[in-house]
C-alpha cells in the first residue's frame, strides 16, 4: 500500500512537471474587443493560453480590412494589447500570431491563424 502510494505520487508529480516545462501552451481565443472609429485608429484585442509553458514572445499581425493593418510584439505573460492602425477597420478581420517558445533550452516557433468575426 505504501509503495503504491509513493509510485503514484511521483508519477503525478512527473506528469505535472512535464506538462508545465515541456508542453508548449497553445495560443487560443484571439478576439478583437474594440476598434476606435476616430483618429488615431487602433484595435484592442485579447487572447488566452492553454496549459503548459507560455511563450517567450508573441508577434501579432492584424489585418482588419480596408487597408487597416498593424503589428505588435508582446511577452508571453500578456493577454491583451492595443495595435495602432493606419486607417479605419472595415472587416473581415484576420489575426496571425507567431509565438516563440523555449523548451529545455531550445527555441522553436509556432504560427497561429485566427479568422475573427465581429
């Protein structure tokens, strides 16, 4: 009984450490929360992360139609941002996120695409 408990304990602990240290957190639910309709034009948007290690940095490229586009770089702890735009947004909206992760000292990049409806 006691031996089984310790085996289960160490197995669960190893699984939690693996999930938080080795598994990369997926970027999900990117959405536009607000758009300015007067100059200066900007878009406010937010996103969430799944379970796992968060990225070191994330580059967001927004294409909001009608020539309105912008880009912003955030750290892995951020969950919202504002992006300056060159012109008013006209839709449809697309968000491309490029996340850079460091897993066990090795950097790797993932690209996520979101089609945003508003």
